[in-house]
C-alpha cells in the first residue's frame, strides 16, 4: 500500500495538521541553492509543515555551507554527490526509499539535477503522494557535450512524467524547460530564489580610492573566468588604473592563477569569503561571465548592496539584469563588449544600481519565497484530496 493511502485523516483546521516535507539536494556547497533550501527547511509555518532535509557531502574545493543546516532535521547520505556513479546512485536510491517508507512524507521536493533524479525515482517507488522538483538552472548545454546533453534531456523528460509540479527559478529557466520539452507549460511554475538580502542593503558602500572590478563564484569551467581575465587585460591596456578581484575557489584555481601571472598585483584571488556583505561594499562593479546560468545569486547580492553589475546575457541572467535598466549585458564570449560595458557601469551605473536595489529586495526576498512555496504545497494537497478520497491530510 502506498504512503498516501496509509496517512491518517487530518483536517486542515486541526492543530495536528502537519504536512511532512522531505527536501533533497545533492550538497550544501556555496551558492544560491543551499541558501534557498535551508531557508525553506527552517522557515515554513511550523504549525502546518515539518521538514526533513537530506543532502550529500560537499566536493573538494567547493566551499561548504553545511553550517546553515546545523539546527535543522538534517540527514547526510554520503553516496549522494555531484558526480555520476551507478554504484553510489543505487545506494542513494535505496537509502532514500527506506527513509521515505519509514518517515512517510506527504511531499518530496528535490533540488538540483542529481538529487532530482534519484530523489524522484525513490519517491515514486515509495508511493509518495506528491513529488516536486526545482530547476535552479539546468545542464542541458555547456556541461556534458552533445551526447551527454541529449542523454540528460531525455532523462529529465522521463522524470517529469512522475513529477506533480516542476519549478523554475526564473523566466529564462522556464523558457528553456519548454524549449527542450522537459515538461508542459501547465506543469511548470516560476518561483524565484528567496534570499536574506537585508544585510547587504544595510551595509554602507566603502569609499575606495582605487576602483575594484570583482567576480564572485565557483572556479569551474561553466563560469568562464578566462573571459574575466581577457576583459581585465583589455581594460588595463586601455588605461584602467584599478584592480580586479576573483572571489571563490574550485578546480580551476591553479590554472587561472597561472594564466593571471602577467597581471601581477592588479588581480587578487581571495578564495571563498563568508563576509560577502563587506566584499560587495568594496567593489565598484561586479561581473558575471558564465556560459550558462540559472539565477545569478552573486549579481542579486551585488544589486542588493547597491553595486552596478555587468554580465553575459545567458540563461536566467536577463531575468535579473535588464540591459540599461538594472545593469549591463554583453554577448557571451565577447571580452571587448564586456570591457566596454564595465567602463559604462563605472561612469553611469550608480543611478541604475539604486533602482535595481529596490527591485531585487522585493523580488528575491526570503519572505516572498516562503509565501510562494507554502501556497504551492497547499494547492497540491487540495488537488490530491479532491482526486483521491483516501489521501488523508
């Protein structure tokens, strides 16, 4: 008998009406998804929802945000990680299935590709009544090559068939999901990231004598830091007297440091920084050079700090950065265009940044996120109750 059929009847108005949410993400590495899921695990209405969070271990050089989950009902499955491993994936599937059979969640909500695959299959096998998946971005291009991308797309199409609701974090991600036929438009809901942005807004901007152009993120191929270095060389050749700062770490750090030796003390590799409120306050412009992007958290944080931003027009970036309105965009791979836009941001970006700050503080607040997700869960449960009289929440 499935989990949904074994639930005891609980009325919505009853104080005992608690909906169990099993939230699964591959790892709590530094980035927007980790912030997003820990806000959801902690701040849903406790009189109506209880959440158990399941993650894998953070990979080498990724930066660990596990401290955000220390006070949560949090379980770690070591085999659940970023890399594809049939043996580990099978163990993860089995462990998740056992956990679901024991804890009997009403809803399984998965985040990120690996967790979304094994988590949704386990939920289907365990008879979980409602399955939800959030695309914080996607890996349909820019990651695996043509064959790998084709395989990934077909897997996601199949997983969508067992998913009650697919969430996209931006218009751009939703449009890609529709373009790649991952799910029907009716099944996709946009729920933007929710972040704690008030500390960034409260921090005064530093009055730096030397302008600093920064980039914040993992040092991995998809982030395309090589373009940032090309831009830096062009700006220096044009007479720019400021400096450049790369905040983050990852598998490409050694290679990037070697490639940047000719820039000398004009560039700083800071590694991971937990005091990003202070980091952004000292930057003149924040740049994003990604080849593909879901929702660019670093740009949102920068805008919340009142810092002008420049980015490549990829993925969900244009949903945050509208050229000439909330920041400046450049074509992907065009270092000259990127340098020109950074120079424009240095000259004219302050007023745009002030307008953008107001917008992002409203659109990407964690309070709005909680309200959206609670409403989604209530709607899905109501539909399940209407269609299945044996579903007893």
